[in-house]
């Protein structure tokens, strides 16, 4: 089938390994073996698929390192390898795939640092590396991802400070950095063009106050800053966010009066304030 362009065998009960002969189909543009029981590693022959645009191998039992030849697949737009047992480091060559719109390598055993060359990915909209063993800081090149909408880095061992540029990235709609070792303060420069819908930074070592500029994020539905070292007055000003549904502030050092008659939190359906230090409590929902 040398002219085959699309092969989708997703959501079956296929086992065994990926056959090398598959990579003789050099005109493949779409390959999905997603959600099967495939084992073994990704053959290096995958580098033959030079016109491949979408590669979905997630939810299998694949292992070994992600082959560096993936960096040669210059037509790739989507790469989904989540929920496997891949190990080793993320190939730096991925940052050279300048047409990429989605990277999902979450829930593997990847280690090392996030490649610094991600700043070349001008079309990248989703960047998901959650639930691995990654270390080091978020590279400053993240600030160049002008189209980024989804940033999921939760459940790793990342450290350092949250880059200030995150507040300026008006395209971002979902940020999840929870369960890492981030410290320092939350960026304070969320602008009026903020499109954030969810912001999770719980279970880190974040200090300082909750930035008032988050009030510019009128579409915010979920805010989770629990289990940090924030020290601030209770953020009654969040009541102006009429889309806010989930508010988690537990295990910080907020203080002062909770609630004001004029701030109704009209959409709130879940709130967690456990272990807050307050002088008085009067919550109006």
C-alpha cells in the first residue's frame, strides 16, 4: 500500500509491536494506533515518513526512548504519545518541527529538562508534558509561543520561578503547573486581553500575594492556588469574575474579612478555604 495516506486503527485490541514494514508507506500523512495494547519501542524507521502530519500512539504500552529521528518529520502538526512508558529525555529535535500545533507526552517516565528550543514553535497551541519526571526550570523560550492555549506541566519535579511572560500571553486559556517545586511569586501582569479559563498552581512553594491583575481574566472559571505559601488579604475582588465556578485557596495564609455584600460570586459552585487564617467570616454566595 505504497500510496496509503491515512491509517487509523485506534481503540481496538491490537497487541504486539509496531512492524517496520509500516514505515514503507512513505506517503502517510495521518497515523493513529491510539488506545490499543501495543508494546515495544518506536522503530527508528519512522524517520522515513517525511510527509506525516499527525502521529497518535498514546494509550499503549510503548517503552524506550522517543527516537531522535522524530525531529526530522518536518511536516508534523500533531504528536500524541501520552499514557505509555517512554523513558529518557525529550528529543531536542522536537523544537525544530516548526509546524507543530500539539505536543502531548504526558503520563510517561520522561526525565531531564524541557528542551530550550521550544520557542521556535510559532504555531504550537497545546503543550502537555504532565505526569513525568522532568526537572529544571521552564525555559525562557516559552515566552515566544505566541499561539499557546494549553500549558500542562503538572506532576513533575520542575523548579524555579513561574516566568513573568505567562501573564502577557493573551492566547493562554488553560495553565496547570500543580505538584511541582515552583517558588517565587505569581506573575503580576495579567492584562485586559487575558483569556484564562483555568489556572492551577497548587502544591508548590509559591509566596507573596494573589495578583490583582487576575481580575482582568474575565473568562476565568477555575482558580486553584492551594497548598502554597501565599500571604494576602482574602481576595474578595474575585467576586467580580462572574464566570468563576471553582475557587481553591486552602492551606495558605490568607487573612481578613471573607465576603462582602456587593460581591456575590454568582457562578461559584465549589469553594475550599480550609486552613485559611481569617479575622471574620461572612460569605455571600
